[in-house]
C-alpha cells in the first residue's frame, strides 16, 4: 500500500513525465499490474502515463513499432505480431501472463518491472529488438544493451517504444515450467543466427555460453538444473527455427 501517496499527475508529454519522475518519490502508472500491491512508503506521487499517446502498433519501413502503453493482450492479438517470425512473440506473451494480466499489463511496464517473467524479453532479444527511452530526449538502443544495465538506463528515464525488425523467417521458442500454464523457469528463443536464453540469471542473454556462466539458484530451480536443461531448450528452439520436428 502506498500509505504516503499525496499527488496524482497526468503529464501530456514524455518529457513532462520524465521531469516529474526526476523529482523523486514517484511511481509510474501504466497498466497497474506492477504498481498494484506495491508496499513502498517512500512513494508520494503517481505519474499516470495514459495521456502520453504511447498505445500504438505501427508496421512501416521493415519494422514494427510498439508503444510502451500497448497492452500485452492487444499486442498478442495484433495481425502485425501474429505473422512476425511465425508468431513467436505472441506465443511468448501468452505463456508469460494469464489473460486477466494481459488485458491490463503494458509492454513498457512489463519490460521495466520485475513481474513480467523471462519469455517476452528473451524473444525480443532473439528478434533483435531496440528500445527507445525518453531521457528526456529520445534515446534508441539495442535490447541487449538495455537489459545489461536496466536499472541504470531507467534512472530518470521512461520507455516509450520497442521496435522489432519485420521478418517472415522461421523462429523457435522452447521453455520448461512447473506446469504447462506456469511461467517459464528457463526459456530459449532462436531467430536466424541469434539465440537468446532467459531464466538463467538477472536477465536474458545472447548465446548459451554466457547464459551458463550466470546460472542462479532460487526457489524455482537450482543453478545445476538450469545448466542441465538450457542446452536442450536451445536445441529445440533452433530445431523449430529450422523447421525440424523433434519427438
């Protein structure tokens, strides 16, 4: 509960939102799934991102631009995403969150927060996505650079959009979870020569060798289990990307 909440802001531009964010003691309100249940008595104001016009999906010039306020539900159902690399992103979204969460959670909130799971960022990494931040001027960076120091990049900055190259090439996605409907413990995505692995450490990485070195143990699985299962998931993702069928 935000017991010390005193102010509610509705900025009209990303620059205005960033200025408010840099005043400190603030929380961003997108879909609300990250903010809901937040227990932080230092937060004194909320910045509502709804008026910023960041709810869009645009396919143009060989890429798909996805606004940060686009809900996961809309993104998963968008025709531009359904055909993107065989629908791999839509599959990852549906695995990452149940329908009730997808209806509210936004792309920006999912990538900036800590509750979004590994499926979506792993697939975006494999697809060669880029992230645009308002800081307050627009800064566009490769997704792998954003993930490597997310907290630093988001200090006083705001995700405004994600750009994914259009491709009709085959891609593959494989994961292991406690139940079929549960979030992935470890997942792998392959698109062309790019292979990304998630669930091994603080964030998804490109390539199996880097993923193996950062394997962690937590309440969901041990580091040893992660290192054991990840190569099999990589092989499955690559096989699907090549159009092979594994038993």
